[in-house]
C-alpha cells in the first residue's frame, strides 16, 4: 500500500493524523538508534525489522481485511487471555499499544498520577487517538492481574468495548474452579460476538497453532545458553514483542528460520558479544513496544542480555497446552491447567516464580540478574525482594531498578548498570 492509502486507512480509524505522524517519526528514529546500529545481526532479523516498520501499516491493513471478511478483532494486554479461544472462533487476537508516554495528561484525567506507566500508556494512546490496534478492535479483553488495571478498566470501558476476565489470586482448587468458569464465560462471549461456536476440531487446531509459536520461542531461548551469545537481548525482546501482533503461523515460520541461522552461528563459534561479556538476565515487569530503554542501556554498557523472565519472555512461552484431549471438555481443562501455570506476581503465594527464576539463571549461565519494575508496580516491587534473596543465596548477583517510559533517567540508569556490571565482572 502507498503512504496515501495508509493515511486514508488511519483517517477511517479516526486517528489524530498529525500526532500519529509525529509518533511514527520518533519511533523510526528510536528504532534506528537502538536496533539498526547493532553489529552482527542475522539475516533473519530483516523480517522483524519489516514487521516493526509496518506495525501501524501493513498489519493494520491485514486487520481491516479480516474485518471486511466478517472476522472479529480481539485486543489484549495480558498473557492470561487464551488466544486459542479467539482462534477457535476465527477471530484475530492482537496486543495493544502500551509501551510509550502518549496522551499522558489525558490519561491522568481518568487514573491517578501515581499509576504505572503501562496503564497510563494504553489509556493515553486511546484518548490521544494514536493506536490503530485499539481502534480496530471489536472487543478489548482485560484481566484482574493488579488493582491498578482493575480500576483503570472501569474508566476505560467508557471509551472502548471492554470485557474483563477475573484471574484468581491463588492456585487453590476453588481458584482453579473460578478460572475454569471464567474461561467458559469468555468462550461464550466470543461465541456471541462472532456468531461461531467453539468446536473440538477448531480448538484442537488453535491449540496446535499457539503451541507451535511457543515451541519456536522456546527453541530460541534454549539457543541463547550458548557462549558466546548468538543473538542480542534487544533483538529477542523485539521478537517477543512482535509475537503479540503478527500472524501466528507466519511468525512461527520466521522464528524457526532465524533459529536455523542461530544454530549455524553457534556451530561456527560466533556470537554478537565477546565470550567474556557479562551475561545478564532481565526479570520482572513486561516491556511493550517501544519500551527498549533499559535493554539498550545494558547492552551498550558492554553486557549481553541472555534471558527475559517476564510476560514478554519466558512467562508467556514456558508452558505448552496438552494436545492429547479429544473432547471439547478435555481441551478446556487443558487450557485452564496451562494458563494456571503462569507465575504472575498477582498470585499469593508465588513460590514457583522463585524456582523458575533460579532455574533460568542457571540454565542460561548468567553472571547477574537485573530486576526491572515500572514505578508504582506494587506486585513486582514486592516480589523483587524475595527474588533477590533467592538469587543471593544461590550466589547470583542481583540488582533492582525502578523506572518509567521517560528518557529523563537514562544517565542515572546507565551509571547504576555500569556499576553493577563492574561487580559481576
């Protein structure tokens, strides 16, 4: 499509064209500085570069084409929303804009100032008319993973077609029963929205599609254990971010091709950083597009990021859904079981997350863990204390950083990161 055709599409979505043009201009420069300046990137990353360059263009055109065919678009903020159910009713599920300071002043008319940047971002993008994904959605699905989101969805529902899933806060039998009821309630809402029924055949196909994407990302994460690291943390963050927007089948094929190239690089003993570069793991809050600030600071300070213990990382890909179910009931149970394995900080207690962090740090041969929390994110700030104790007991250096989406603290972050890297060297 031409730029003129894109502009017409954005106008039809009621975007603020002038402000949107400004956003894309800043995003393009930011991306160039952080990603295109890297040396030794694999050819397979060209696909990701293309997807990101067209993230508000060609992908939005695909969504509009899907809508013209009668398919529904489901927007989500969280890995707890089962994409398998959306695919089973021939809907398209996409992530929404939530990774930059946009419409901040407008957002603070709906939520308090001391609300985390991610929440203010998705509200700001909507109120400032800057997110074509939000404007394309027939339904936006929220979830009760923190108090800030719960209350924000109440305000957001006055501006967008909201549906909220109740995520349990424990993993008891009664909590699991609640979650199954919520999955069934959501399935009924999707059936009502689309006019299509979830069948065993359709759900089995959807489970395999989503599992295939998870397997490709698991394969990618396993390859990162190699020394020297075969791919930068920035590039893997981009891959994980794109996974929430791109067509799942096309994305899976592209990542498996990239992994083939990574295996060749590992066999040749090549990497993107020296063998003695500090190997760092990120842990904590998710990083939505274009929140690339901290990874850029870490890797431009001489380290290489080899893992992300977050929702934009292993928390989203670690567990597969059992594919052995034959009946719809068995498949629903398998879905519920898989999603209840997510070790989100909303759960209490959440001991399995401590085990997962420790295991991941060992498997990836990390020299240190940097815990990342958005300011005012209480769940991950609280858990950060426990994670640090566990890592320290296991002899793994750890530090905690709290930040937001602004660039004002970048020098302060760089100073702290460099000091930490000196200790792990």
